[in-house]
């Protein structure tokens, strides 16, 4: 009996693994399943089958210990006892993964894929319900023939494979492009775009009302501000690429921090199933992460649109910009802080590369940070033995990168003085992940009082530092300049169940996360901006259309957002809103630079 239960568990685990493979194929409709069959079998089916079999085996052993089953109970499929129960568990688990991935990746998926995931989730629940009915029939009528019941169990198991496979969407055809050649234009206004990761409108207003952020409070009074709806997945690369393109991740192609390559295959997968322990596959070598690069972005960016009108742009630390693109103006990629000490590889992070030595000299060292900035974060130097790895988060991943890009960007902007300049600060996001538990010790419950006093103020003080940088930029605005401060998402405390799961999986025990409901923030100051105005129902997709309108250029109709004209005064909104079909077929070519094969993938921990 135990041997047949183990066989039932093995078959049900294979059913679960097959559904995970089908889920991966639905998330990546452009992948040719037959060509990738060996890699799918080895890198996805096999590890998920092993995992499922171990869990099913544990369930089989547990069922073997149960003594309260009716003595005359016969299984719906007599040759495989417990098979119906195992298939029921596999169907429920697979259905939940289909549903969860539909919700967690909604803006990264085509409409067909969204429909397929929803229909597949329902299509797995229905046979699971039928299995319940078959099992009830076996309990209530133990002496009936099992022939029809056995056939129903087999059909339910088969349906779990057939339904998702039949519904898998085809690759979306490329839309027809309308040829567009722009003439040189003079921008109506100059725009400075500054990103601040992890800043929400609620956090900013709460801190300003408490008097803890006087610099930011002054900026709020000077400009228009409000919340920005974020996207899902709520991750830096897809959200910020949407900010600078006005397009959803399903269109621009940047759907996470990395793409994936299955062991034994050269094909690149944009997405792998969420909630399915993909990090375990990476650690065991079944899956390799491939960094997002400039070539990952499939839609035109705002700086490419500006260049089409012969308007220079300066771009610093934007996602999916490495290797740096040869734009009109300059570009410093988001890999500069990791490559600044290597002149050979680092030149690919800067355009024009001839300036690399001069810009690399602005890179901030740990010694520079210790001397100038630690006193503003700690009343007294923290001991090295209290078990909090504060230097890695505060100095290596927050202060040094932010200061490096702030200094390098200032030098480049002064030298080129472009009409459009974009940069970002990610340090607030990093320190919130590491130190929010100390700022809100009562919500976590496992924080010693001494550590809460020592590290609790770090998030507020870092926000104050960013406020000083923003205030300095606002004070330097010219009479025709506009400052846009944008956060693509806020931060929320990680719930206790997720912290516990992180500990079990050996992952980083973060104290804050980008939840889908953690909306971002927009602040606009300068020429044509109406102080005190609040943009209505604004989204991260509205930033690029707004920039184009402010600078006097047409908005593309294939952009998902709109120009936020309600935050402009009469002078700012005097120009009529004009449109073109698309910027995707610009006459300006997009050169592709070779990618460093040793480029490390970034993550939330190394922005």
C-alpha cells in the first residue's frame, strides 16, 4: 500500500511540475517550447518534480499514519490509493500559482497572457472540485463500482495539463510603425527630473507635518504635488522604464532586475514564475540570471524623443542604460558606481567615454563618507559588535552610490547644460529596507531598545539629506526651468509571515518592501507650475507625456499616460496639447553597444 501511495505522489508531483513549466511558457509566449524542451525538462520540470515529490511523499507518509478512515473505504482509483488526494493538492497549488502570477505581474503581461492565467486558474479549480465530489461519492457509497470514478480522476488529472497548454497565447505581432522624422526644435522649457526611490506622498507629508523635514516642507509649499499610482510588478527597472517611456512593462520589455537563462539553453526568458522558489533554482545552478541592459528596453525613451528634435539630454543612473547609449548629450549608466575603479570596463558606463577618467575621479570612497557624513547619522559611532551590518547598507549601498552620482552628475550637467537632465537617488530605498525595523520597532517586536535608539533615526536623516540635495537643485532653477521630483513607489514594512519565510529560505531579512499598493510621489516646481495644485489620479505613466508637453513637444498616442496639465498655471498650459502616432519609428537609429559578459545582475539590495 505504501509503495502505491509513493507512486501516486510521484505522478501527482509530475503533474504539478508540468503546470509550473506551462506557467513559465505562458509568461514567455515568444519562447518556442519544442526547441527548449530539453532545457525545460532538466532546469524546470526536474527540480519542481523533486520539490513536489518530497512534499507529496511527506503527505503520503502522513496519510499512512491516519487510522480514522472507514474500513470499507475504497479509493476512486483502486490501483493508486490516495492518487485523487495528491492530484487535488497539486491542482490547488498550481491554480494558486497561476492566480498569484496574474496579480503579481499584471502590467508586465499581454492581455492574452492575463486572460490565459485567469482562465487556467479557474480551469484547474474545476477539476479539483470534481475530485472532491468523486471522493465524497467514495465515502458515501463505498460499495459502488469505481469504474466511472476512476475515469473521472484520470480525466481531471489530464485536464490540468490540457487546459493551460491549449490556452497558451501566441507571441504578439509587432505593431505597424508610422514613419516619423522630426525637425530641430527649441524647447519651450527646460526640465530637471530627479528620482527618489522609496518615497511616498504619505511619508513625506507625515514627516513634514511633524517638522522633521523643513527643506522638503518648503519644497511642498513651492510646488504642485501628489501621489503617483505605481505598477505591478513594483520593482525599480520596470517602473522606472515606464516612467521614462510612458509605456507599460508589457510594451517596453523591462520586467524585472534580470532576465533568465535555463541551464543548457541560450534562450532568454523575461519572466519565471513568481512564488515558485526561483531563487532556489538560481542557487542550485538550474537557472542563471542575466542583467537588464540598454538592449532590454524595446520602446523609445524620453531622451530619444528629445534627441529626435535635436534637443540635448543628460541622463544619469537610469535603469536599463548600460552600456551607455551614444545620445546627443551625455549618459552615465547605473553601473558606473560598480565599475568606476576599472577604466577598461568602466568606459562602457559613460558617453562620451573620453570623459571617464575625469568623472571617475568624482567617485566617493568609504573614507570620504566616514569623514563627512557619519556624524549626521550617528550621535556617537556605533559599536562593531552589536550584530547590525550597518556599514554595508548605509555606506556601501546607499551613501557612496548616491554621492558618486550626485557629484558626477553635477560635473556633467555643468559642462553640457542640457535642456533635459535626469538623475536619481536610491539610497532612501536601501536604508528603508535595512533600518525601517528600528524606526518602527513596535511593529516588529524583536528590536532591542538600544538598537532602536541608535539606528531608528537613520531613515529620517537620510530623507533629510535627500531633501537638502533637492532644495539645492530647486534654488538653482533658472526662470525657464522646471524641477520634477518623482518616486515610482513607496515602501511598506514587510509583514511578519514574509520575514519568517525569508529566514527559512536563507534570503535577506528586509524590513521594508515595494508592495503593489505602495504608490509613489510627484513634486513639480518652477516655470509654469501652479503652487499647491494636486494632479488628479496621476500615474507613473504620466511623467513622460508631462515632460514632453512642458517642453513644447507632441505626446505620442501609443503612450499609456497623459500630460498632467492640471498642475500648470495659465502660462504653463497656454500651449496647445499636440499628438503624434508614435515615437517608435523615429528616423534616429538606436545603436547597440556590446554587453560586458561579466556584468553582475543588480537587485533591490544593489540598486
